[in-house]
C-alpha cells in the first residue's frame, strides 16, 4: 500500500515511535526522512519555513498536508486505515477517554520525565530541586496509572488504542533512564501493562526490545 507520507525525526524518538506504531497497527506505512540530522535539518531555513517551531517529529503527507505535534500526526495516521475505530475510539465516550490519556501522556509523563532524563543523557545540567520535584510528579502520575490499571488490560477501552501507545511513548524514556527495578516494583500493574504494549507483535519492531533498567544514574 502507498506510503502516507514522510516523517522527519531522529532515531529513538518515542514521539515518532508512537506514530510508527499507529501505522503498524493500522496496516499503513510512512517513510522516515533518510538524511535528517537533529539540530541541523530541523534548524535549516527550508525546514523552518514549513515548521517554524523547529521541533520533531513533523510530517508531510503525500497530498501535501504538513503537520507538527506528534499527537496530530498520530491522529492523521490512525484515521487513515482500517483500525481507526480501535485506535481512536468508536463512540464519543471512547474517543474522550482515549483523548484523556493522550493529554495525560503529554502533560503528566513527558512533563516530569523530560527534566529527569536530559542530564542523564548528557544534555543539560543536573538541578537538585528540579530532580526532586520531577520525581514527585512522576510518582503521582505512576500512582494514578497503577490505580487505573487494576482489572484492566488496556488504558481506555478493551483493546490496544492510541491511549496505550501515547502513554507507552510517554514512559519510554522513563523506563530507559529513571524507572529502575526498585521503582518499577512499586508499580507492578503499570510495568506489566507497559510490557504488554511494547511487546505487542506489531508494536515491538518499532519500540525495540525492552531492557529493564537495574539502577538509575544518581546525581553527578
Ligand atoms: N509536543 C511536541 C513535542 C516535540 C518536541 O519537543 N520535540 C523535541 C525532540 S523530542 C525537539 O524537537 N526539540 C528540539 C528543540 O526544542 O529545538 C510533540 O509531541 O511532537
């Protein structure tokens, strides 16, 4: 089947993985811009004239639609195939619940996790106050997920939806750098659910093998 379009991103970007997993579940394909260089391509005049924020992922559809924000790109890709009902919801209630978890992932997971991982990836300075407050925020979010997942297989409906992919993408860097064995043992349902999503047959080739973090890096 013809490609839906071209996505610009760097390798290992969970926001782009979310989009690619949506495509995989929907039986659709999209291309990844082959020569993209983070910090260079996305700051070039040509890129900025299409996408002034200079952030990735961004997407150009084969029909010329230009999209930034991974949530909007995911929605477009989800709408473009036979699993759109599964991914986006079949009723007003399902669509609202799925949207709720998409927003939760952006605000309550990417929000606290980003400052926790930046210095651990060597991309910023350690700040003790920020580390403490971000960990507190992350624990509140994980407590909420753990309570919600009691008796549930999936985040919003009874099948894998964009809610699951968005929350898994939001936790991807967290499980890579922050949520180590000790921390994840406090959140068994969330940890099991995360594996259920990232090890789904269609999702796994996108998210890659999950390698549990033994002990997170402590402050420098
Ligand atoms: N809300 C946006 C966030 C995009 C974003 O922050 N992307 C980062 C990389 S993961 C970026 O491109 N940063 C470059 C910059 O801020 O200059 C989305 O979901 O797409």
